[in-house]
């Protein structure tokens, strides 16, 4: 059966499903995952989900938009979309990204260079709707027809056909959540068009005008964080309790007395973790405590709202939520009078607070931010942390989180550390700023509703799985323990689920974990075997 | 009055005004949030692997080292050779490079014809029998002209063929795109025919440029509306219209690419206290917001900063 061709204008044509996802179409994985049975079946959407939500894009849903009750509701949502579309192109409502957005709207030459760079398009077996330019072209035609030229005789001739109806709107909303926003495609565009930005702006339109966003990002993400303090639901009291437990565990494990300082005014560093680490990977904040204590660092954590959780999901879908969370982070640092904020192992938190929100933080909220990669490198190479690399005598590779590397340019500090402490380190190919997303980027790592889990592991994470298998291809024997150093909490979330999905630990003894765990594992001041291989 | 030369002047004016208007419009858009993408070519000592100044401990206390040479190292092969397309989309490069390089050569031809026209107006001989400079100008014009037209025509035909016969491309090609490429094909084909048949050494075209630079738009002695031969007249007419048309379309990327690189991809200027960026941001944060979602409730009066500082609870979430 040949694959169905899907044209840009087909997005407006009502049908049960615009595109079908078939396992046999996906890009084959390397051995030993090159057989159909090595990949789990793609679970169909439940009848209940089909009844309740708009499901006409592909075989999964990420946003879960309820079906309109009647034509009047459909029309109302279309009108709201149109109103948001207009606002997105005004300087008052969208000064934040108007210039790059317009440049990307006006100058695409449809050369398809971006397609080759996209791991989702490649992994899906080149599904036409996952071509980076597909969603952009839909949006571009809507913009040109309804905002720029408002119709006109030559408009369709010049800009292409598109119809604005509920089907278009609903599918476009879902389609904006089939992109990891890794911007690898933008890196290759000869003109500088940024399809990742366009997906980001579509998400913003839906969130900021229609109040439509993935629940995990908005209700259970940024809203919860701003109300309670963390998207994990941990209040300041609970987080302090949890860290106390971690301090106890890590003290016992390392033989050192670790006591995390809280709200210490005048400390040099405010360390902000992704709170997911505290909940899911407690030895990560534990290892930070060990390294900072042994290194003699003046540091503190903050128990202010959001001051102990660096996540900022707004960076993926909503400028106002981004700004609100960034301001909370800065206010926590300002209150303590710290010299700088150091961001723990979380890529999007790095980029959100250091780069994207940089221009929102003015006046006394403009407190310097530094990557923990840089802080850790300084501690190790200044000799304040003593290491014995022979303790890390196992194959190690490094995953480059897109937000930290491609989108922020923090590339070498973590490599210099790993080359120094891991004698059997090898790079993935490609790596550095050209690395592939883990498949969990832009919030997908925390999104598993309905059967989206299947999508993010069979399509989103497929390329990363291929990279990891290739990095260890000569040592896949399960008797050899292998380590994928993953200095980002969201990427870890994705790799955790991906590894379980393909049973990588049981079959090949491949473990993922952070950079600080690898450092703590070889610190001479720490008892051996910090890494918990059996905990995966 | 020679109508062809008048159209040429008008086309040049349209070109200049279109480029200026678009350039000013883009320049006047508000400073946006940072959205850089690495490698950033001006990162001194780090661009080769895509690193940034954020790799420095306490980067804000250190001078940022920016390298103009680093930018040129990327931009020159990118512009002249389409290095990015070569690296990432080789099949397309085989079609796109001849087209673009042909255009560069034709832009060079216009420059050479302008110089030749001025020289001729000043009484110098630009021909195979002229002085050393005149001879050089004559031969270079000849070579650049034919190379540009042939490459441009082949490239435009190849791009048109790809858009017509490759389904992936066809599905993204609008009727206007076919028109654009056909316009190039027609212009280049007519120009080649004009030089093959009537003006093999570009002397006729140079004579037109001489009249252009001396503002001699008089009619021919016999009263016809243009002085050059019919094919040359059509060549100039099509070339002029094409020049006027390009900046009105997405093909304006020939100069807007400067913005996508320097204002977005490589725009890594931090917001330091007291900086110009901070002043620009302070102004932008006062823009009124009208987004309607429940967590924003912009009413067209509340400012960006009001809403960002308010938190979600005040907005009814």
C-alpha cells in the first residue's frame, strides 16, 4: 500500500482522520530492534476519547480539545481563532516575537531543506503532515488570507488555497503539538525561516486567546506552579521535607554530612532545581548537595513560591505564563540577595530564565543566571572537587538537551567534565548543537494522555533511541553496564519512559542519569558506587 | 521619448523604494525576546562548535568577544555558494545554485554595463579594439553576461521542472511561484536570444546604459518609441519589470536574510542593566494587551507588565 499524499489544503477538509499512523511506515530501528515485534503496538484511541474529543488529525491526541456541541459553538471558536490570529501580528499583543514571526511568515521558499533535519518527519517514515513546513504553510496561508491581504483577487493565486473552518482550527491546534520545538529544522533553513517558532506561536495563539493548551503544561503545569509553588504539587513545606529525606539518604550513602541550606540570605548562589528531580530522581539534588558542600560553595535553596522549581512551561506555549514564572524566580533570588542564580540540570529552565526571559527581567529583577554546567566545571577544574575517573570505568555517552545546547550554546563545559571523569566516553552522532531531541521536548516528556505515550516513543523518541543504540553498538551485551549522561530533567523523563518502552535496561543494561550523579560517583571524598544501577 | 528607458527608470525606483520600505518596516518592529540559535557565527573562539559566552563562569562580569570575521566566514560562502543548501539539501543545491549564482553574475553584468556606459559617455572605447581597460571591460562583460544568462536560465528551468514534476515540491508550489520562475525563464531566454541574434557582444545593451546614465531618453530620429532593436527592447523591458517585481515577493529574502540571521539567529545581546535593550524593553512592557484567555483577560488597557506581575489568581484561574 502506498502512502497517502496529503496536500496543505486537505487540512480543511473534514474526514475521520487526516493521516494514519502505521508502524510499518516508521523508520526501521537498528538491530536488535529492527523487527516489528521489537516495537510495541500503537494503541488505538479509546471510543470514549473519540466521542468526546477532536481526533481527526492522526491516531493520537495531545491537547484533547472537546468537540463543539453545535455549529454555533464551532463558529464561535473559529471566530476566536481569527481574533487571536490578528492579535498575533500586532506589536502590542505580540512584541515578544513579532519580528521573527513575520520574517518566517514572509520568506519561505518551500525548498524542503527543513524536512531532512526533522527527527519526527524522518522517524514517522516521512509522514506529510509532520513535515516542518506543513503546519507552517497552513498557518502562513491563513495569515495571508485573513490578516495580511484580507482576500483580494490575486491572493489565492499568490499564496495558495486554504479554508478556515473548525476542522482547520482543531487540527492545527493538535498539529502544533507534534513538534518538539527543538529548532533543528531552523538551523538548516538557508533563509532563516523558523518552523519551530511558528509551532510555538500557534500554541501561543490557542493558549492566549482561546485558553486551549495541553493540560499538563497549563492547568497541571504553570498554573499549579504559580499557585502552589511547583508543578509537582509540592508546597514549600513538602519540598523542605523531601529535601530533608534526601539529605539523610545522601549523607548515609556518601559518608558526608549533607544539610541543604534553605533561604540563606546573602548566599552567593541560589540553586534552583527542576522539582521533578526531587520527586523522581532524588539522588540528583542529593549529588548537587554533595558537590556544593565538598566544594565549599556558598549556596542556598529558596522556599518561595516557584523559587524551588525551575520549570517554566510557559516557554513552550504562553508568553505570559513564561514571564510570570520567570519573575517569581527572580523575586526569590532578589529577596535572598544572592549574587547569582544557578540552574540545576534542566534544559528548558536554563533557556527560559537565562535566554528567553532575559529581556523581561528588567531593573532589580535582572539577577545574573549561570548554568550549573559552568559552575560544576569550575569546581572540578579548580581542584575543589577531587575525582578518581577509574570509578567511572564503563561506557558513557552524552545526550545534548536542545534547550541547553542548540538554543543556548552551552556545549563544552559538560564535555570537558565528562572527558575528564569518564575514560570510556564516546559521543553520539551527530552531537553538540546538531544533536537530535530526545523526543520529550516542548513538554512531551510529561504528556502521556490517551495513547500519546505511543506517539512519543515510536515517533518522537525514535531517532534518539537509534542514536543511543549506535553509540553503544559494540557493547550492547547486557553484561556491560552503560550510561547515557542526560543533564536535563525533561530529557530524563523522556528517556526513562523510552527505556522502559523498549526494555533497554533488561535487554542491554543501558541506564540514563544526570551529570552530577556521574561526578559524585567518582569523587574521592565520597564512598564508591553513588550511581544506583539497579534503580532504573 | 524612449518608453523603454522610462520604464527602466521607473523599475529601478520601484525596486529601491520597495527594498527601503520593507527594510524600514522590519527594522521598526519592536525588539523581541531572545531566540538565538547556535552556532552563532560571531562567538569568538566558540563558533566552530556552537558555543556561547554563557559557557563562561560569571559571564556578565567579562567583556563579550565578538568576531566580525567569524560572521563573514559564514556569510560569504552562505551567500555566494549557498553553503547551507549544499550541506543539507544537495539535490536542491544542484538546481538552486546555478540559478542564484547566475543572478549574482547578472547583477555583476549590470555593474559592468553601468561602468561601460559611463566610460563610453566619457569618450572611452569599450571594445575588443579599445585600450587595455576598455578591452578588459569588454571581455569581462561578455564572459559574465553569457555565464550569468546561461546559468540563470538553466537554474530557473531546473527549479521549475522540480516544482512541476516532483510531488513533494508541487504540493507546496502556488500558481504565483510558477509565474515567478516562468518570468525568470522568459527573461533569460529572451536576453540570450537577443544577444545571440542581435547584440552578441553586449554593445547594444551598453549603449542603452550609456543613455541611461546620461539621461538621454530622446526618441529615435524616425520617431519610434525606442531606439534599440526589438529583441533588445524586450530584454530590457522584461529585465526592468523583473527588477521591480522581485522585492514585492518572498524573493525579497535576498536582503531580509540579513534580519533572520543578525536580528534573530545570531541576536544574543544580553539585557544588561542600563543598556539600550533594557530601555526598549521598558517601553514594550507598557504595551496594552488584548488577549482574551481566562488567565490573561486583556482589556486593551492593562499593560503587558500589569498582567505578567498579576499572577494567575488575580485573573480568575
